[in-house]
C-alpha cells in the first residue's frame, strides 16, 4: 500500500476550468481547410465532443488558429452538420477545435446527442 495520497489536478493558467464538459464519442468527420489557394479535405476521427467544440484525431500537421469547415453526422442521426471551427490546441495528433457561430438547431442537436454519453474530462 502506498503512503502517498493521490494528488488532485491543479488548475493553472495553462489548465483552465472548462466551460462545457467533454463527452466520449466515436464518429468520422470530414475537415476542409484552405491550403494556399486550394481547399484540402481530411478525414478525421472524433474522440470527444462538447457543446462548444470537438476533439479530433487527424494524421497531419495543423497550426493553431486555423479555421476549418467540419462535416459530420452524429451517431444515430441522419442530419449532417456543417460547422465552422477554429483550431485551439494540439497534443500529438489530437486536435481541439472550438465551434464558431452554432445555430440554435445545431446546438440543440449536439446537446441532445451528449445526453447519456460518458464524460471525458
């Protein structure tokens, strides 16, 4: 048995409290980005989702601050979501995008999907 108590995670300026909880999920996302004068389409895999953003696995190098178009269908739905998002952070090939200007119906669909999913934060 260890004599050391478990350490709580500290909230530092580098690790801020999230505004919205993340939830584990699994689906494919098409990412479209402007690369030079052409649009570049990438296939990505969603790892986590929140009301404000999405975590994607993408096998390429992207720069923080880039804006992308995301296209996906949430599991169990037929309605395709077409969203704009800005790349906020990266850890390896896991990229965190923040949604830009969700419409009311888009926000409602995402919130509905999150109900019952396992938290990932």
